[in-house]
């Protein structure tokens, strides 16, 4: 099997991937439909209303990150994901029924976006950390890359389908189809063989949130990566909003052309994800370099004079965006102690997507006041400044703790989580793999019993400064994910 797809050797990962691609297509269909509903149906092209909707959807990711991360470390992640996926599908169904019955109002969209954000806050860290249970440690970097590829394959297919359906039938049926798509993930989760999952340690119930914050605070490498994705996620990864404004206000195009902009961006993002799946040793320098390249190419896209050139310019922007997010995600996951991965990834997603409640309304106001092109130029300027500052920091610290290099690690003890130093030599992912081996469940505390709650729009994230921001936009996704 090709090294790019080696994680598919694992039956549980194959089930997960098959359900995720269907769900990701539905997620991106809903994102396009929701934006068009707010921008063209419920308001007179209000960029502020669109920004508020996006902000409400991602605000809970920031507010609930510590609690959601602790839940992902303590509870059975598969069951938690089944609960969050079912809840997301129910919310999509409610919105679809409101639209098809012509009862939808702006405040209802705001409310449902906020509730979806609450669900996504618990879904994103559980989904990110659950990947570590689907594959052995040596395949983790590949699995992260393939997850991003699935998210952006949905981003490639979903917006185009949504644009056509909106043109033919309106936005209501798009929400209903997305609600049905969650069934694919629920089915894949139900069919998994628990005996084939790679077990992980569960944390003690006391002091978990504080330990997660202290762990990240003691890791300069993680702090640097999170600072980068935080800035880019807040100001640079608002393409869901920016492309809607560009399509409607600059190029005077309809829903179909808006959907195609999302698909062209996804072409680059998918390519970046597949390249990331082949990369075994993500480095902080790659994160910084991709950030600078994003700044340059986003600036070029912002000044394109016509719709076709703008659409083509989004492809290399997507490559840089996903290279940045995949490298950052892998760097954080592979250098984090397994029993704390849920909390660390919750903080990562909060940083990635948590700026959206501030950034999205600001970007929407800038687009409405100064023009849609400035929504992209603002993000490019923020990314460029961040990259320069990060390079200056790296220049002053020639040997910073890179991904997976020795740093304060944590292991589970009967009374809580205690610090210990890791003295093994090595670098990159190889050290991260040794961390996984060092924190094998056999040496950790007894896992908690199953039976608690469980998982939404990769998230993934998305991409989403995406996919994240964070969780989203993945969030993102960025990434971005910016997750479901």
C-alpha cells in the first residue's frame, strides 16, 4: 500500500474514514447554505450578520475548551463522538425544517449556530484524540494527514453540490441532506471493533484541567505553534466569509459561483493534506514557512481582477493553509503525552478557532465598510507579521524544543497527574513515537470504565484561524479545521 494511505490498513480507521467523507461533504454543504441563507435571504447582504453567525458557531469552542478537553481524556471517546454526531444531525434537521416551512428567522439561525458550537466544542478534541485509538503510534502522522484530506475532499465536493441545490431548490433541502449525512459517521462508529482499538490511559478526575494548562505552559514549542495558529486562525482563515463577500459584492456572482470558490480552495487544501500525510517528521520551521507563504499568496489572491483568476489563485492558498494546519496539528499531537492529548488538543482547537467570535464580526465589518478584498488582505498582513516574529524568535533560540523533543512530560499517577522529565535523545516524530511508547497504558493508571458521554464539521477543522477557528473552522479548520 502507498505510504500516503498506510493508515487504511487498519479496519477501524477504514470504517472511520468511510463515514467521515460522507459527513464532511454534508458539513460543507451546510456551511455554504447557512452563509447564503444569512447573506442573501434573511439580510440584505449583511457582512456583519454573517460574521456574527460564524462567531456564535465558534465562541463555545473557546469558552468550553478546558471542560471539553477533560471530557475527551476521561470519557469513552467513541461513545462521546456518537452523542455529538447525533446532536449535530438533530440541529441540522431543525434548521432544515424551519427553512422549508418558511419559518426561519435570523435569531433562530443565531441560536442554532450557537448550539452547534456547543456540540462542536466537545466533538473536536474527542475526534482529534480518537484518531490515536484507531492507528498505532507509527501511523499517527499519516492518519492526521488523511483526516485533513477527508475534510478537504468534502470541502472540494460539498460547496459545488450545495451551490447547485440552492440554485434549484433553495437552502432548506441542503440542511436536511446534511442531517442525513451524520448517519454515515454513526454507522461507522457502531460497526467498529472495540477490541481492535489502541487503548489509551484515562486521567484521574481531579486537577485535570489545571494539569493540561500547566503542561502546555511548560512547553515553548507548543506555545509557539499555538501562537501562530491563533493569529492566522483569527484573521486569516475566514475564507468561508471572505469568499461569500467576494462572490456577491466584488464579482456579482450567485450561489453556484460562490460554492465553486470553496471547491477551488479545497483543491489546494486537499493537495496540502495528502502531502502532509506523506511527511513523517513535521517541524516548527515548516509551520513558520507555510505561514509566510500563506501571507504572500493570500495577498496575491486578494488583488485578482476577475472571478476566474481569483478562483485559480485560491488553489495555492489552500496548499499553504493545509500545510500549515497539518504540520501544526501533527506537531502538537505527536509531542504530547497520550493521556493528556484530549486536553492539549482542546486548547489547540480553542486557540485555532477561538478567535473567530472576535475575528469574524471584525472581518465582516471590514468587508462591509472598506470592501471585500480587505477581508483577505487583513488576514495576509496578520499572517506575515506572525511569521516574521516567529522567525525572529527561532533565530534567538537556535535549538528550541521542536516537535517531540525532550520537554516536561506527564504520566498518570493514582492521585492525579505528575510531572516528569524525559531525557531520551531524538527529534521530530521519532521522539513523539517514543513518548507514546513511554506512556503505554500498561504503565499508566487503570482506565476509567466506559459509560459516559461522547462527538461534528472537519471540524477539521478545520481548519479551519479555522477549521478551525479551530474548533474551526480544524480548523478547521481550519483544520478548520476547522471539524463538524
